[in-house]
């Protein structure tokens, strides 16, 4: 089978990183850790596992950070992955074969695979407290030598991922996709579920002003989830591009603030302050502060600069939810103490409490789609064949020229 395989080493990391300062395409070019390879179709690791034939495999922002070497080489995330790995955790697929102990699933079923394996998939006789509560993305198992701790599909040597024609998953990871939902919407299930989880971690309260920092797929999913929950709060989104602003409005954003990457910091802070009725204060060396701000901010950037802006644009005693994949970075933490802010992390998807019921985030989003409370048909995806992966990553680096919200690899005939 064809697959995109990622195999990093310290020497290759340094060579590729150095070359990327000259040309960004070095990160996915000839010398990069990412290669299109031929590999055997994977065997089932156990009786409760299934093999899946991939239909669509999504390119996540975290995948992009990995490939573009934007994570610090000392990041702890390397301890939760193993290489070489066939990448891709966003997926919609068809079950190809099932193990002898699989119940409730059969070949031909169309599913989305929740990427976190957890204790059940690791074959553990005991279950950690997090997995017992349905929070497999927070699994506390230390790994067993074959799989790393808190492992995801697409980031280990065993399961493969959706950037290949086949991969394997444990039956506990499967979620059936209704016939009424096309592949092009099903592939959005994982990022939208991650967005919904962030909103459920800290939902807007009555009359709170909300800022969504960023306008990528998860940021837009936060807007859509707030509206699917029937909340009428004022929701402001920051966006760089026209197409992002248009989509934010379609999904229910009240206002969109246009902020360019190279915008002067003073102008940027003045623009945000004007929208929320705050006041910018200039500090030394171009640093900025703001009095007043939003009651609740969801940061979807994950970058040091983005997180810094998010906490400065939140009013005293407000709340910041960190949604974007972050790492070792420089953040001005002064407002955390000075303004007595509350900071909450939101990672992945899990069993949620919503409207008094216990439900997995995937199933909640599927319920919203089926009931008409959420409409993902307005969100465009751009499809690439696996062999065209270099074009995909090249265009993702130039979203001003190529208006891409979600890029996916299309394995269908």
C-alpha cells in the first residue's frame, strides 16, 4: 500500500531545520523526514482490532507543525510518539476486516476513528482513572514498549494512520457515520469535536463576551459549537483572510476583527480595544497592554505570540481556554497574575456531560449534524492525492494565495 511515512532523527532534524531557513519546502522535500513509501497492508494486532480502508485523511494543524519543524526539539510530545510512523489521525474510513473478538462491527461499515487509543486499546487488564471516566486522550498508562504512553493513531509504529491506504484501530475507537453525512463532512468530525470539547470545558455564561483567537477549522468549530448549544453570546473572531472572515460570519460569529500577520502591535491592540471598549497601554520596547477585554477567550493559535495576545485581550478575572497545540515558547505571563486570570487547557475529545447526558464528543457532533443544529456544508475542503503531498503542504504555507480551510488526502478511486 502507499503511505506517507515520517521518520525523524536528530541529524535529519538539524539538517532540515537549517535548510528551511533558506527554503520552507525543505521540510517536505527530498531531505525531509516525510517520504511516500510502499508498505505491506497492516495485520490486526489483536482479536479486538479492525483494519480500515481509508477514504479521506485530514491534515491537522498539529501534523503541519510536526512536518514544518515548528515544535522545539526538546518538546515532551516526542515522548508520546514513536517513529517511523505513517501519519494522519483525522479520518473517515470503511472497515476492511475485523478480529475474532470484535462485536457490533462488520466489514463495510463506514466509521470515523477517534485517534486516542487508551487503556482498552493497549490491552491492559486494569484501566486508569482517566480512561475509566472516558477521557482516553488523557490516559495515564506509561506505555508498554510496543506503544508509547497516551498514544494516537498516526503517531506510532503499530497502527499506521490515515495518510495511508489502510490502518488499524481498536474497536473502542470506532464511531459509526450515518449515511446522511457525506465523506467531505465526516472528515471534519475530529477537529469539530475538539472544538466542541473546548466549549464544553468552559462554556460561555449568560451575557459574557467571547473572543475566538484564530479562524482555522477548530476556531470556526468553536463558533459553530457555541451556536449548536443554543447560546446567544456575542462572539468575536480574529481572522487574517477574507475567506476565513466570511466563514466565521456564516457559522454565527457576531463580529470579525481582521488582523494581519505583520500588523503593527500598537495598531493591532488599538483595533481589538476598540471592538471591546478597552484601552491600549504602551510599554517599553514595543510591548503592549490592555485595560478591559473579553470575558472569555479561546486561543486556537498555540503560538507564544498568540497566547500572549489572548491573555492580554481578556479582562481581569476573565478566562482563557488554550485549544491550539502549544509547546516550548515565550509567553508574557504578567496578566495571569496581574489580572487574576483563569487558564484552562482543552485537549482532544472524550466523554462529555451535555444537557444532563453523558456522550462522546464525536457522537455529540454527529447528533448536532443530524438534528440540523450544526451545518458543516459551508466549510470547504481541498482534496489531494497522496502522491501530490508536496503540493498540499506548499499551498498550506500560502493560505493568502490559496484559501484552504481544511486539506485532506483522498484515497478513493
